[in-house]
C-alpha cells in the first residue's frame, strides 16, 4: 500500500530520501486516479530500491501548487530531492518502472 505524503512529512519522506521516490498526485473523485491506484499500490508493495507514496491534491493543495500539478493523476519521481521524471495520466506499470530507473 502506498504511503500518504503530506506537507508535514514530505520533506523528510521525499526530499531527504536516499532512494528514488515515486509520488502520485491524485484525488478521490478522479476516475483515472482510481484506475491507476491498483498499479501504484502494486509498485509500493513490491518496492525494491525505491519508495512509493500518494499526495491527495484536495487535502494538500500547497504541495500540488509547489510542483505545478495542473491535472491528475500526475506522477513525479524524486531523486536527491529533485524531480527526475514525470508523467500525466494513466500509465502502464512498465512505463512507471522505467521512470524509476
């Protein structure tokens, strides 16, 4: 299960992480987000050498604004505290795994 990232834990969990972090910006009312959710959870459950979490844009609008998230789902991969890769919309698991490498 993917961890919930919030303003309170984002710096520690994501920006200061020693390993790559996949962040899924989503909302409960978003159908494409619901379609992507099982893939994100599957990646989280099998995470090896990376971390996976989600940011609910309705609960954390400042985080969404900080990273210019205009549409959801948006996936960002952070490496060394910086955005290393991004994608918008539903992606197959293989494409997301490639972003993490």
